[in-house]
C-alpha cells in the first residue's frame, strides 16, 4: 500500500450495523479496496486504529443522544469527506419512530432507573448536525452503490448516487408494476432507487427503505393507497418504517394520522 494512500474511517452511531456489514460482505472487492486505501478506523473489521485527520469518513447510524451530537462534530472536523450510510444516517432510521411519541413515557416504562438514561427527544440524521458531502440511502445500503462511491472518491471524481424512483428500476429490469397489475400497495413511485427494484421483482410492493426520492409527491400516492383499500392507520404505518424521519414521509404520515384521529363533527 502506498504511504500516501487515502485514509478511510468507519463510524457507528445508533444503528444495527447492517451498513457496516455491507462493506464486509463486498468479499471479492474488499481486498482490492483495502489495497487502495488505508483503513484507519473500523472497529467492525479491525482493532488497529490510526489517528486522524481522515480523507474519507463513512458514518452509519442516527444521532440519538447528547454525546452523539458532540461526537459527530468531532468526526466532521477530522474528515475531509464525510459520507452517510443507510436509512439511519440519512433520515433517522426506524428509531425515528420516537419522533412521534413521548420519549419520557417510553423511558419510564422500559428502564427501571430512567434517570440514568441520557437521550434526545428525536432521532435525527447526520445532516441535521454537520455538513455531509454524500448520502447513500437504503436499509442497508446497496453494495454496488457503496463501491461506486468509494471508487469515485479514491479516483478523485464526483460520485453520482441515483436520485430517481424505484419505478425507473422496475422498467429497466422489465418487472411488472405490482400496483397496476395486481393492485398491490407500493411506495416505489416516491422511493429513491438503489435496490434494483428488489421487492417488486418478486411481486411485493416497495417498502420505501431507500427513503423518498427527490421531489417525492407523496399525497397522490397516499390517496391511491386508500383507494386500494388501505386503512388510514396502515397508510401511517407504511410511511413510518425505514425512513419515518425523512421530511416528506414524516409530513405525509402526520397528515394521515390527523385524519385517522379526527373526531367526526
């Protein structure tokens, strides 16, 4: 490995480690990557650490505690390029369900001594706290997108992650539209591409795990879900899964939650 090889650090916040495991699961591509970069910090893969600054930092997970909010500031200052990985880091993740509830109540029910638990009221994406250079979406991230971004950064070119919808991917792989052909509820029209339309290819509706695409028009899709027979409570649920903290999905779920709980006049 060249002495001047770029340094790579991988950091974990509130998450399940799935995006870090995606890096390790790259298998054949991992060795050439390790030969092109100097892995300076990656506890999931190695005990060895190298002090910063770092050329590239990959961050998995959302900010959920006051110490998280301080630590991400330190990581940003030590990183030339910061890339967020997955639904947790880009939209708050499944743990952003706390954003719709009373965290103090949950804390008092779950923990015998809630006074020892230091947590924030909301689970927030990394970009809410520091500038982010690139975002990779998904739960977990797609290995091909991840390798493309890392390769681009090593080669000194600008990565270009997909911003179009899952529907485009369905067309590219010749998959039948499950919403049109079978009346299956599907978030594909408002969800960012990157998975290769995995669920629709197996006649399942898209679950929205890559979060909203750019300019996601959620209201007409939600209306169509209701037309297909989905109860309001389930419309709330489908927008409150992997990317419930994304502004577009959060706003749509709150709108239907209000409709569901409204008292008839």
